[in-house]
C-alpha cells in the first residue's frame, strides 16, 4: 500500500532564530492510520506538521535536510495550493486560518476556490456542519465566536476540502469535552474510510479511545519513542504527557515529585468580584441572564462549561470589556463602570485566550515594559518586574528572550508570555482564559505553581476545558451552561455530582473516577501523581491494570 506521508531523516533549522527544531525524524503514514505525535512544549511537534503541509519550506524560512514525500512526491516541488487539496491542516490557533465573515462562508471558501458548483457547495456545507455539530452556527459571524467554536468551524472548513490526510495541532486545547469527542470521532471515521490523520496532542489519555495506530514521541527535536500505544504507555514520561490514571497507578514508583502547592491566603469577608442580576450579550444576542455570583478576593476559581456558553463573556465583564445590559458588576464593592482603566489593570491581570490579542511590540522586553511604564515605573523597576514575570512563566532560561520577537516563540510560549505581561503589572487577581492550552504536563504543573504563588497575587480565576486542571488547582468550580450558572461547588463535591456532568457535557476523566473511588469526603484533591502514589500503596494488587489498557 502506497504511503500517504513519508518523512525520511528530516531535520529543520529555522533561519529567523538559528535554532534546530527537528533532527533525524522519520515517519510513515498509510491510509487508515491515525498517528499520535506527542512530547513536551517546544519539542518540534508543530515543526513536523509544517513539513507535512508544506508551510516548511514555502512559508517558513528554514534549512531542511532529509526528504518529505506526500503521496510519493516531494513536498518541496509542489505549491501550497496543490498541497492543500491533499493535506488538510487544522492549526493550533484557529484564528490564523479563518477567512470567511460567516460560518457558512468559511466552510464554502475552500470548495469555491476548487471551482465546485454552487449546488454541490451547499450540500457540502450542510453535510460537514451536521457531522461536526455546528448547524446552529451557520449564520453566525465568525468574529463573534468563541475559541472552541472557531476551532470546530476551522475543522469543518478543512473537511469540506476532502483532503487525503488531516494534520491537527492540539485539537483538544480549546474544545469542551463533547466537541472534542465529535472532532476525534470524525478524524477516526475519516481514517477508517481510507484517509489518514496525524494528531499532535499532550492529552494522550483522551486520544487513546480512538485507537491510534502509532505514537511518535519527541523531545528536544528528536524522536525518543516510535511504536504502538501499548509500548508507549509503559515508557512514556509521565511528567510530560497526560496519561490515564490507571497507568499512573501502575507506574507510581516512577512518577516525579510534585512541587509543594502554594499557600492559600486567608479568606476575606468582601468579594473581589460580584455579579448582581447580571445579563450579558453581544448586540441582540443574549449570552448570560440573571447571573448572581460572588468571587472571593482570596479564592482560586475554575470556570468550566461548553464552548460558547459564556465563560469568557462572564469574566470579560470584570474588566469592562463588555457592559452588562441588566444588573450590576462590582469590583471590591464598587461598580466596575466607575473604575479607571489603570485601577482595573492593577486589580485584575486579564490574559486573553488568544495571545495574538495581547502581543504587538517588536521584542519580548518591550512587551514586558509597556504596562509598567504606563503606570509610571522606571527602568530599574521595569527590569525587576520583567525578570520576576519571566521566571514565573518558565521563560527566563530561553536564549536571548528579551530581544526575541514575540511571534518567534512557540504558541504555548506566547500564551505564557501573555501571563508574564499580566504579572509584570503586579495585579491582585489573575484572570486566565485557557492558560495551559498547548502546554505539556510538566510545564502546566510548574507554571501553575509559580503563577499562583506570585507575590502580588491574592486570587486566580481561570477558564479551562481541562477538567483535571480544575479539580487539581481550584478551591471552587463554577459551571456555566444554558445562559447561567449551572453549578457552583468544591472540586470534590462536583466530581461526585453525576447530574452536572451529564447536563453540562463535561468529561468524567479517569481522575474524576479515581476521586469518586479513592477520595472520600470533600477534602482538597491532590495532584494526580500524589493520588496515584496513594492508591498504589492502598491496593497495589487490584489498582494496577495491565499495561496498555485504555480508559473505559
């Protein structure tokens, strides 16, 4: 059977940075294959995808060694337009590939450029929208969609091109569990019908049920493992990728130590952020109605919920990025509308889901200096704040980081840089929208620990689709769904509430099941590694599954 993708000892060195991002990597993908590519942030996964879809060498200036063949023909000798009909790409940041003003126009864009008849295009739009569950969005403007909704629209647009190969970069990063399930089911179906897919993902556990044909694991730009899933689960570095809880238990002796959780401040009597009968929306479209909620000034609050439910909308109101149509939003007891921009900026460090909305300067150093300078800080103070912020987000050891253009950082690094920009302002509360999307497990663990323990930070409110992150790092979880607050509970209580999980379409991950089975009461949930060690000691004969088993 002819391979759809053949990569032979490929290496990539980017000319813009002089850094070697990939070395001596080989990969063969045949019809029917679903290949999982995993590894730490910055290990070369996205670079590998760029080799497959032709962005290297056509769009990124790079020195390439080895050979890359798509359908038996070299990538270098073909145009991007030609390759796009063979290789469909879903980028880590969907905003970079959305061109249509409406969802229907976006799905139609590719087929129109292929010259398909209008009737056939209309049929394609209806077919792919139904397959990925976005029929209700067809008339919506793409500019008003959430990050997760945009990701599904981008997927539908590529599906309408009917490529032979799909390459997908971090598909679960911005998707709620139900949407992620739909997307992965479609990729599995696509492969089963004779296509192939290459999926880059840190959250290995959530890909396993779709039966990856092979796993390629990269570290520092080089292959460290290549083979079947069963073997990978035996050797995968548990500190870098998210494995099933059963695998963590069976390998408990190998798990790395977990940093001490940052100390929690004493609860304060008055809330930091309060919603009184608040309704929020965009134009004539209502998103949230009648919200009554108080978030403490010394709390760590996770916000969960389906794509488009209003999670980001809820917290944007805290910094006056959206105005309530009814009710009142209060910050430290005063109406948000009465607070100055400078006052809000030192109260809340708001970090957008899309780093492109926050990065505009020529260098990282200039980005970090912008906010403090506007608050009157001098050069020495700016330098101190910049060093502390980069340390907190694990970017302090990046070579020449202060002189690097922000866009030369990986997408995950750009996300962390935007958190550093917020920390440099020394706010009292951090508001983070999907802060760990695109981060490997080790980076997530270290980054969350540093960010939560930053000296000025009293409270953190974070939006996430990563259920395990919410269970591990939050004191309290808010679930937003169907225009309001669907649940407000401690992580342990929420884990045991079957009704909320089914109504809001949340994923009962293997950690959720482990909390139900092994952690009685409403005690704080430990890091999964610590819980796995505890479970392995309690019942080693029954809690260690056969190697290679996947979660039910």
